[in-house]
C-alpha cells in the first residue's frame, strides 16, 4: 500500500488517491467528456495498482504519479482527456513557477541593496532602499506577476518573459493610461473638469498658465508615467491673444 509521496519541493507527505480522482475528473470536464466520478475513481485505482506493483521504485514522486495517470488514461481510451490532463499539469506548473518567482523577487527586494539589484534601480524616481520605496516595489513586482499569470494573453506574457517584447510599466497594466501628452487648446475650449469641479474657459494668459499647472496636477492623479504639454507655446498663445486684445482696447 502506497502511503507516502515526494512533492516537487522535496518534502515527503501522505499519499491521497482521491487527489488523482479529483484531477482526472477536472480533465474530463475540461474536454467536455462528461463521465461519472466512478470512472475517475477507476483510473485512480489503476494508478495505485501500478504503484503497488513497483511501477516506480521507492517512494513515488508527484511527477512520476502524474506520468502514470497520463499513461493510464491513454490505455483506457481517454486520449482527449489525457491531453486535457497534460495541459492541466502545464498550467499548474506555470502557476507554481510564477509563485516561486514572486517569493524570490520579494526576497531580493527585502535583502538586497539598490546598488546590488538591477530590479531595485529600475525606476530612477524611487529610492527602493527606503521603507516606502521598498513597499512600492513589493506592490509593483507583485502586480507585474499577477498580470503575467492571470491577465495578459499567455503568448504575449511568454514573449515578454523571454525578452522578445517588453510591456512597459506592466504593473499599471489594467489601472490607467501610461504616459500621455496634454492638448491645452482642446482641453481649455469651453472649460474642463478636474473631477471635483468644473473650471471655465480662461480669458487671459495668467489664467491659462495657472490652469495649465492645474491640468497637469489633476491628470497626474488619474494616470501613471510621464506626461507633457508638447506645444506649450501654441497652447498658451490663445491666452496671449485674449490678453493682448483686452489691454489694447
């Protein structure tokens, strides 16, 4: 009777055949092959018989048992289910890899100095050796790995991970826009809202300049990354014109 199994991290734990049944049942569901739970139990029972017959020498490993599950599914004629089980294994491995990578990243942030860590020097605007800088990096790196694992389409996440593409500021992926230019002439025409109130269209150059600062400040609360007024002189020219006309009169 098999009683123990070696996990991927090397620890030995109790062997539970019902976990095989649960995994096989999920594989049946994944490929729309609706089967009674008893069928999954039969597969698990066959795997256990193979283990007791010495299919794996010594204490079996998780990977070894999963190989036997795939083999048994194919022998029983459930080829599509075996494929679904293989995909299930691959996805579980990916999740584990991401989780282990996250822990390694958090350790690096916690115990490394910025001078020795490229990751802690990634953002020149943040001193990652300070308490708040460290907390910002915790959140940033955790968010990146969440988006990579759960949000971004796997083929794009893989391309980013392997360096074929780079998703800039990925930690803000679903939160807001990143980097933009502000068109003052369009923004000021008819007035604009800061989110807490509405500002009327300005009528002289001093108001235009003051509101340009308010626009940048207000926008910074709503987005991430750099922002600019790419044609500041043209944007404020309307204010110069209005002021000139008033003073000329």
